[in-house]
């Protein structure tokens, strides 16, 4: 398996676990259990949403990365596949950062926007690259 893929999958897994830990710490600080109030400025709600959103996407992204490793087994990933993987990984970190640092979840955040946009664009790009590689 390609080292780049293993590093990026590990980083994404680390992101999910660190965000989960942040939720636990925010719950403890807020003195709340499972229930989360819907205050969009609440650090607890921001942490919960950042963790949930990351968890929703990272499983599919990790699977996509691992399939990429199988498709490119024994071959160089090349600049295009490597770039897609790196930017997609960075996009998830950028999105989480934007969610955690915004003043309110109800307002636009440039970090969140770019992170989400790049997740969609580069995720679709990598999926299409794999389809082209498999067909041709």
C-alpha cells in the first residue's frame, strides 16, 4: 500500500478520535450528558457537529483512499491521484477547524465553506479518476 494513502487515512482517523475527545471534554465542561442544546454559538454544539460531520465523510473517504491504493498497487500514484488525496485530507481538517472556530454555526465560515467545497470537488474527482482507471 502506498505510504501517502496510509498517512492520510491515519490522519483522518486521528481527526475523528480527537474530535470525539473534544466532544467529551466540552460535555464535561458544560456539565451536560448526551443532550445538546441548539445554541449555534455553544462550544459543545460546535464540537458535536464537527465530530459528526467528520465521521459522516471520513469513512467513505478512507474507503476511497484504500480502493485507490488497490487500483494503483505496484504503480506510482502520480501527481493527480496524490494531489487529490492530499487536498481531500486537508479539506476535512479545514472544515473541522472552521466549525470549531466560527462564532456561530448559523453564519457562513470561509474555512467551513472551502473545506466542504474541496471535500465535494476532490472526492468526486478521485472517484471519477478511479472509474476512468478501471474502465481504461
